[in-house]
């Protein structure tokens, strides 16, 4: 299996949260955007954006409330809004698989390159956090730019890494609401998506992540 196929793998299990809307078409196949409620181990839900083909929607008769167990990739693209380019994130569903008893319904494994200096900070309660943006190579000379967040000793480790260094990580995709101030009198509640890192290593110290062991499930992604 090539490094490229191993560099970005996602597994999610949850329920479709809203009606699918048309996104784009590739080689005559339509793709739709929707969202999936994925329950955290704490019981709280992450609401994750997904892109899925009409073929999978029709063959599995998917609609609001349908439970899906899916494998894919976490992808980014630029969208022009009000004359400004905005980084958008989505879980691109490659296949649906049998659910079964899954302990953790939200897993991601990435390997890629640090493309901005990590931002290290501490909370008022002295919790250490580092934000890092990872560029993950994809087919056809494309790259996905994935925001990640590290905690504790992972934050201390990543803060000393430089732009261009390659790392491998595993964790989960999370959604987070925040309030954006538009003017002195206006504000808007926004949603951010990022990978919360649970395991992290500099690439030279990593042969590969055993994805099936990480996810506790056996599967293989189909080539594009």
C-alpha cells in the first residue's frame, strides 16, 4: 500500500443530521454535502461535514437520521466568500462498511508536513495547547491543509518542530463553536473543525501507524 494511501484515513460512525445538498459532479457522478452527528466518548456530539456520492446515498437509501459507518479522508478546499478565500473542511466518504460494535466512532490517522510555525499557548488553568497546520499530500499533485490541536506533552513536543518537518498522528475530528465579532454591534456563531491529536511522532521515528489496530476494525480504502 503506498504512502499516499496511508497518509489520510478516517473512520466515522454516526447519524446523518440534515438533508444532503448537491456539491459537484466528477465524470458524471454527483456528490452531495451533508453532516453527521458523531458521539464523543463523553456523550457530547461532534457535527462533522461530509461529502458523499449519489451512488452511496441511493444504494443505501440514506436520509436524515440514517446511521452510517464510513471510511474516507479528511479534505480541504478553498471557497470564495465575500471576495475572500476561506479554507473549508469535509470528510470525503469513500465507502460505507458494516458497523458492528465500535468502541470509538471517530478516528483519523494523518501523515504530512508542518506548513506554518506551531502556535503554543496555555489556558488560564495552565493547560498546554499547540495549534499546528498539516499539509497532507493527495493524488494529482493536490494537498489537503488540516488544522490540528495538541495537548499537554504533545503540545510541548510539537511547539519545537519547524516548518517542513514531517509528522504522523492519530486522533479524532472535532467540531467547535466560537463567536466571531463582525462589528461593534454584530457577532456571529461559527463552527471550526480540527483534529484533536491523541498520538504524535516525528516522521523519522515512525515506520507507519497500524491503522486497523488504531481503529479496532479491519478495512481497506478503495483507490481513487
